[in-house]
C-alpha cells in the first residue's frame, strides 16, 4: 500500500535498493546530498549533482528536466552516511520560472526496482523558493526510513547547501548552475562503435563534438553501481553502470541470469573504412526475443545520445558566437565602420562551420541507426512488430508470454523517419491512459471532440487486441465499461470476434457490476498470496491476467466507483488486473486533486502524434506515434479470429 506523505511525516522503507521519481511542472535540477549522523554534509564529494552524478550507492540525473529518476542503493553507502537528502532547484539563466510558486507543485515518489510506489509526497505551499529539500532517507536504529521534508529556500541552491553545513556552498551552487546552463551535463558521447563481436561499447572519451565544445566532467565510479530505470516517460528498463570502454549491459533489472547469456550473432566483417553491417538480434540475451528487445533499447539510447551530442554542439556554437561578438563589440572602436560587420561575419562563419560539422557527425550516426532499423524491423516477432508487418498474417497464438509489447513508435525531430518501437514489459507494470482531450496537444486541438474520442477508443481496441494475441489461450481476459454505449463502433471487432469476457457494461449498474467483480478478484488474490494459500481460491475465480477498458471516464461513475477504480489502478497490476482508460482529464476536473494519484499511476499515450514522452538519459521530448492498421487491411479481424480459434482448440 502506497503511503501518501504530508510534510514532516515518515515511513519505513521495506527495501534498500530504491528509485526516487521526480515529476515537476517545469525543468528542475535534481541532486542529493549525503549527511553524517548530525546531518552535516562533509564536503563536495558528498553531493551528487548533474556535474558529478554518481556517488557510491547513488546516482542522479545529468540534466535539468521535468522528470527525473534517481537511483539509490542504501547498502552501498559509506558507513558514515546516515542521511540522503533529495534536492530540487530551478535552473538559473535559462528563461524558465524563477520560483516554485509559479509552476506546478513537484511530486516525488519512492519506489522499489519493480516500480511499485512505497511512499509519495507532493510539495505544496511553495512560493518564492527556488530550491527545496524534497525528502530525506535516514537511518534510525539500523533501519532506513523516508521523511517528507518540503523545506524551501528563497535564496536558492547556495542557501540550501549552506544549511546542511557545507563549506563553500556558494561556489559549488554556482558551478552546478553553470554546468546546467551551459549544457555541460548534456554533452554526452555519441553512439559508440561496434566491437568485432557486435556489442555496443561505451566510449571513455568525451563528447564527439566537431569543435572545441567542453567535455562533461569525469564521473567518479560507484562502489555498487545503480542505474535509474530507463523509461521513455514510462517503460522500466535499467542497465548496470558500464565501466569505461566496456560493453553496455542491456539486461532488465528483474531478469536474473544464472549463467552468461547466449552469444549474439556476429555481423560479417566490414570492409576497411566501412561501418559494420547491422544484424538483427546482436544484443545479449537468452533468446532471439530477448536479444531483439535489448537491441531496440540500445537503438533508443543511441539515438537519444546522438541527438544530445548534436544539440549540445549547436548550443556551444551559438554560445561561442555570442561571446566573441560581445568581446569584439565591447570596444567602441569596433562599432564604427566595417570592423563590426567583419566581426559579426567571422563569428557567424565559425558558428556555421561548427554546426555543419556537428550535423555531419549526426547524419553519420543516424544513417547507421537507420540501417540497423531497416534490418531489425522485419525480424521482429508479432508482439514487437507494427500492424503493417507481414508477421501478423502468419501469427499463431503463443504458448508462452513474450517479454514485451509494442505500444507505438517514437522519433525525434532530427530525423522523423527513424522510428524506434516503444516497448513495455509484460505483464504490464502500470495501466495505460489514452488521452482523448482536445487540450492534450496541438494536433488534438485541430480535431473535433467526437472524432478524437473515436480515435482514442480505436487506439485502445488495438492495444487490447494485441494483448489478447500475445497471451497464451485463456490466460488473458478483457472487460469493457462503456457507460453510455458511445464506443459501439470501435468496439465492434472485439464484440464480433467474441473475445470479451462479457458484453460491454453500460449504465451505472453495469459499471458497478464489473468494478465489484474485479475488486473482489484483487482482494482474494492478494489475501491468498499473503497467506501462501493460492490453492484455497474459489474455483470460479479466473486467475488469468485481466484488462479493464474504461471509456468516457468519469461518465457513469459515482464516488464509490471512482474509489474502486483508484484501488484497481494501485493494487491491480501486482495481482494481474490492469487498467486501460480512454478519458479526457478535464472531464474529471470536478473531482479535484483526488484523482491526481490515478493519473500519475498510468502511462499516458495519445491517439494522435504528440511529443509528451521523455527518455531517462538526456530528457528529450520524443514524439509518440500511436499504432494504426494499414488502410483497408483486415489484419485486426484476422488476429482476433486466431484468438478465438486458439481458445476453442484449448477448450476455453
């Protein structure tokens, strides 16, 4: 059960390997300090910040962003450390808000490595403060606890560090803000080359900038490396911290290997001067599905870092041009005649040269990734493939659950044609929310409400159909709540194929009946698991995975139904009950903040293209493309027919 903390409240931590997730209304700098038994920070080496993101047992984000994931391993902290304080600060000199009172209240969640929330805290009541101690993890009588702090500082980061006893707080605060403002923390290495064995390798050198762009400061090694979960806004994939020059470990944190993974296929040797030919499944893993899954995440990270290196180089070129112009034109003699014009031309020429060289490097890396995508996409299994992939026409319902499911595609503006599949692990670790609101994005605002709601429901149907198609026969059931019957058209493929657990529930009675059924299932399975008595479950209880599709929320929901829905969203995923909502958040505004935890627990996707997802490495805004079937194709009907046939053959 998640503890929703208020300022000053504490909660016992049941585990020592944690993730701290931060969600803010605007980009913030996230850091953490280590304190001794008196809460004193003994030196700069006891602070993790964007310029120095790793300490033993602790890692923070390397840039200012609206969302952060901090990784903590309390057992790996030095014995002299008794307190970890999570700090948030607004970046200085980047044109954003200068006080927390002018932006949405930050939200902080402490989770386990499985993504399940342990404690949450919303930092309300902030006004003129530009820095805040969000929460602290502290050791008490051999056990670790979390306390909601919410102490703000109007004088900013320097005052906050000084309050923790740090000598030279002002200088360190200035260096942190300077690193953020000059994008030092975002100057990351471009996609590394391939080894002869085919693995990606992390470069130990600095960024591959075409000009004299500053390199990121060296990172101190962690005693027990812990990585924040890699999630494009959403999915939970973690990689152990690589050693300089060593291969990246793409293993999922909850996937344990008793022996080294299966060697990946190797690419044919490249000709001198040519890049290695890409091969589908050249990442590590026990099976081809796992190797492809890890390879896709590797491509996602490579594209994120390549774009970050390019943007950092362009920012540096612009900054250097401005500095050269300021120096040249600060002399009044250069403002008269042609001297000033020549200075401007020379500065712009240098800027253009650096930018062009950066673009050449980016184009080379993008071409390599595009070639890899062209090889990988046709080799994907159905669960990872787009609806236009021929693999769906020969799809057979599997006997084993795949590792992941494709929810759509992601791309960046540097090359919109290079699409990376958005994969989420199975079973689903969190629910999904298809946003049907017209205020969700500019593209959504161009559509009328009825058209947008239909698109949203069609997107939900495609996700439900894909889930049915990748689960073994009879191990996945879909329930639908459509209070007003407005989704009859989009739901027709599911209804006609007879793959739903029952007719779509309509009206208040139908809503109450479905929610009561699923709530009972969650309660019974939870009690059986806790008591170790799974054999005592009622014989009529379906222990397979369940998906609840809710259309037009909160229409047809009373207060009791809303409470039950929140319960299913919080407790359901752990026992196999998942939520897929189609809703406009503004429609539920009458409930006020009571529904905020519900929205935060769901992965938000859109029925039209929208750039609302962020990666966990450099914080890019990725454009999400929802899944669609080819025009005129009957692939959806064919897949659902295969689901029905497999159920009949299995006697389900």
